[in-house]
C-alpha cells in the first residue's frame, strides 16, 4: 500500500537541483523503505526566467503562498540559504503543520530555539542534518543512536577549507600559498573570510552542541578564532612536539555548564582528528556508554548535502504521525561555563634570558596558579633561550593569570599566547622531553 | 500524551543487564524523544536461582511463552546469543507481531533472509544495530542516512582483537606475544579462534554487505582468512612500502555481482583504516552521492552494545505503525561475483636468481595476464634477490595465473602468495620505487 507524498523545495540552486534529481532517481528506494511515493511538486525560485532542468516536472514558482497554502504538500526542504526570507518561511510552514528539512546552517545556528518551538507547536518535525558537515550523519546519530548516552564532549574538524590549508602548511607552505592552493582546487571561496575566521565552524559547533547537550547554545556563546594569525613558529613547535596545528571545534559539558569554542589547537599526531584528510570533516562524540564514536567524510558538496536532505525527508516520512523527535530538542537549561573556567592542556612558549634560576622562576610562577608542566623543550637562541611548554590540564583563566605573572619576570622577554592541546594519550603520558 | 510501552528481554547477561539499567536510567530521555514511556517488564533467563540486580522490577522467567503470549509486550530485545533457541524465539515473536531488536551477530549473519521475511509477514520491525560493531551506528546510517546513495563498497576493520594484535606486531612483537598481550588486556578470549581465524569479521561483513547492497549475502559466500599465518616477512615488507598489515573486511558490488571477503591486506599508512586505534573498529562506506563516510569507535563492550540495543528500541517505538523499514531489507537479486573476478592491487614477493634478464622475464610473465607493476623493490640476498612487487589493480584470477607461470620460470625460486593492497591514493600514484 503506497501513499503519495508531496514535497516542495524552497530554492533550486546546486543543492535544490541535486535534491530534485536524486529524489526522482531514488523514489523506488524511498518507497520501499517507507511505503511513501515521494514527488517534488513545487519549487520556489526568485527568477522563473532562469533556465533549469527540473527532474520530475515540479512546478516552478516565485510565490511562497503557492507552497504554504497547498494542502497536498507534506514536507518542505529549505535549500535557499540566507536568514531571511528563509527563516520566516520555515516558521510559517511549521506553524501550518508542514514538516521542514533544512540545509541552512546560519538559520539553525541563530534561531534554533524559535524553530524548535514552532515545530513542537505545529506538531511536525524539523530536521537539519544537511546544515552540519553535509552527508556526515552526525545529527541523526546524536538524536537517534546516542539517545541514552550522555554525550559530554564533541570535538570536531568541521571546516574543510581550514583543514586543507593547515595540512598544506605542515608541508612548508606559507598561509598565503596554502590558501591560494585551496582556492585553486575549489576548497576555498574567492572571499574566504567566513571559513578562515572560524565563523563557519562556530555556527556548526553551536548546532552540534545544541543537539548533543539538548540545550540552547546561541551562536553568540561560541567563542571562536580563525587561522589567519597562526604563527609559523607555532607550526614548527607543534611538529617538534609530534603534534599538528588544527582548527578544532570543542564543545564540553563541565560542572553543569557548557563551553563551546573554535580555535587553533595543537593536536597530538596520533589523535584521530590529526588524521583527517585535507578538506574532509570529522566529528568525535564522547559519551558515557559509548566511550567515543568518530564520524568522518566530506563536509561539503552539492550531492553530499542533497544526500543529507533526502535522508531527512525519508526519516520524516518514515516517522510522520508518531511524535518521534517532534518535541523540542533543546529542553535543558544549561548555563554557559564562566569565562576562564574552561580546562585544557595548553602549549605556550617563552623567550627568556638564558641564566641560572630562570626555569625555576617560570615553574614557580606557574605553580602559584596550580598550573603544572607536562613537557618542556628548551632551545638556545643567541643570548637567550626559547622555552616550549606543554602544561597539564588547567583552567584557561589560571593559565592566563600565570602567564601575566611570568611576563612580569625580569628574565622573561616575551610570552606567546597559549594554544590548547588535544591529546588522545592524555598529556600525563607525554612525559618530559 | 504518553504511551506506556512494554519491553521484554531474552537473556539477562552482561548486555541484558546493561540494557535494563540504561533503559531505567534513560526512560525520561526516551519518552521525550518518542512520547513512549518504556519499561522492561519481563526477562527470560535459563536459571532463576542465579542472583541478579534487576533494575526496574522486571519479572524474571524461564518460560518463553510468558513473553510470547503477553499482549502487553510490544518490543523484545534478544540479547541471549547462540543460534538456538534464540532463532526460533525471534521468528515466533515476529510472527506474533512483536518488534524484535537483536544483538546476535551469528543469528543475523546466518539467517537474515528468514528473519527479514518473518518481520515483513508480521508487519513489524527487526533491527540489529548491536549485532555489528557494538555502538558504532553503521546499520542505521546505511539504512536511513544513505538510502539514496548507491553504496558500492564497504571496507572495514571490524575485529578489534586482530587489529590490536597486528598493531602490536608492528612494534616488533611476535604473533604469540601480541596475542598474549591482547588476552592480558581482555581484548582477546582465552580461546581466540573465532577472532583470529577471521570468522567473527566474516559474520559482520555478511551483515554489512546484506544491508549495504540490499541483497542476501549468506555467510558461506564470505571468503575469509585470519591472521594466524601472517609471515613476519610480510609485516617487514609492508613497513618498507609505507604500509601496514591489517585484517580488512571488504564488500564490493562490481559488474552486478558482490564480492565479500575478510583477509590480511597491506593498507597504505595514510589510509583511514591504517589509523584505527588498537582494539577499535572502523567502517568506511563508499557511495555515489557521498564519496565516503567513515565511522569509528569501540566495536565491543557491554554498555556499548547495550547502547546500540536501546537505540534500536527507541527507533522502533519512534516508528511503530508507520511501515518505516518494515519491508524486507534484502530484496535485490545479486549474484556472487565469480571466483577470480575480484579486482584489487596486490603485493607479492619472489625469491629469484640475481642474473640478467630475470626482471624482464617476470614483467613479461605478468604482462601476459595483463597484470602491470605499480611498484617494485629489489633486495639482494646472497646469490639471489627478493623482488617485492605491488601490482596495479588486477583480477585475482589473472594474478594467480600469472604467479603460476612465474613459479615455472627457471630463475624463480619461490613466490609468496599475493596479499591485497588497500590504498587511498590509488596505486597509480604510488609510482616506481
């Protein structure tokens, strides 16, 4: 017994076109899995004059009301992007009782609470797998497979552009050369700001933290830094310590608060995140019952994103009317962790005078703030020396205070800013160099 | 509006106990996701005298009929293991219209067609995430996230014991030492036969191939070899070629036929499967729309397996009555690929007399069967030489025929058996050494 189920698309660009084509090609597979024959009946575009190859005879329209008011349409895929009018459209559709699937990262990252509430009120589903890491099914895994695992940490390489650039820099290229190479290969936009500033990764981490921790993590609460300021000295120091520099998204639930950030980090060369290839993405989920699960794959691409949109459509029609996942996904009240309370091992370096007692003063200055040294490498440099220091796990605030004290020491000429360290083995096992 | 949904367990060992405890602890999360309040009401055991800590007041019984005939039970989790009576119980339950979730690898690998048919006939779901790689959600991802991706290749490290042993052997340990270490750490059983023979991995690959290719892949059609015969010369040769030896499960859909096997392979050190840590598992899914997605995590463990069982229970109750995934998952008629037609790059070595013309004769012997050389390393050894050869992709049958010819050459003293090569870069890029 087959039900005819009509789908509409908001937007018919690269992703929209791929959704239409893939849906038409795989309608039989979806029918077999769900009992529903899916057909794209309408697609909203801005300009009907533009030439399009519409796969299965969907009507092209510029009038949103034609979709909103069409009672035959059960599911709408929002693949137009942008905050408005996409946001208003999605809210209207959910309120009208239509299930919505969206690939819109900025929209979900900025307005998740409002969208979740609208879906709950409308008794329909909002799915957004394609908004994070394209075809990597991390949202479904978090919501459906890890439902009984208290996921307390999400670590990710969630921006392929920066991962490619940093991988290339390891080979000796400058930032500018590596970025130009990424642009030539289509891994970076002509204006790469959104990627290299960390803003793109921050939006993804806001969504992942929201789903993983079942709470509202506003994009404004995600502290982020990009890769534009990475010092070649950092890249060299990482290599010497058998680590690599990566732009890491980290979301943690600690002491009843969340801490979500994106920043360059030193990643142990043996850590799974150090091994993510070039422009690929990877997300590691750590939880009570499962230890850790890592998902990796292409984090971008038209058909990859379309595949995720269709997976969501399939899941929606497979669960319509059951109430499954129709409740607000972000129901817990969790505060943001206080600034400075975020704990990590850190790397920093000091340029110091090379004279007796310096190392003892440095160690004392750190110990005063309860920061202990896991590993230390000293290099002579003219009349001075560079100390490369990896600390044990410490609160960022305590380390900042300690570095402030160290900067005031007579024999310390310069202190670098601290860089968090991601290590699988645990810094405790790194030992002294 | 909450529905009370009763669950029964077949078996109350390590996994069953963990399912009971985790379900009791997370009933609120499941209710929020599904609208169902889940409770374990009965558990089937062999011996009621054995002391157990039952989490939430489930009735312990030795009488299967108490579960089969209880109309209040909607979902049954089979966590007792073994082929019988588990198999008969599952079939009876499905026929009686009860959804079944199973962690039983051998049962699913050996009797999937019968079980799928029983579920379809009963109008209920059979889910089996926990039967493969514990908490790694590869079945859900294949069935629900990659529904429109024609997955044509599954590569996996699906046995943690052998992966740990092989990783240790890289460090210079003998097979016996590495196995003893694995046993000491609890990664290997006292009788490790099922793991080291490849039989455990073969069962998992049969299930993965069945789901990925939507066809019936009987366990008997999975050709497997274990790690007991690995030659230390192979480990050394792999290292020299910047590869590692791994027990690789490979399922491919080629020319309308499937080829599913488990065997030691040379894996390029840069390949994601070479980077799987110790006792972890990883599965790489390659498909048309998604390029490739890799899932990695612990492939065994009581709570990890229980987490997968509960994910399945949650998915079942979230989709009850919709028909979602209630159709036979293995509907396609796909034949097994003819023996010898399986294509791969291969490694082999020849012990030869070191005299002019030898290399030309070897290359000619291979070329006669259309096998071409991607990489060749020659080492002097007394009056002879060892040739390490990596071929381009070739049918296994053609290579076997070529090696038969080479063994007949006057100057060839000995030929090793060929070992498949897994390379991300493509052997074409390996170039000549």
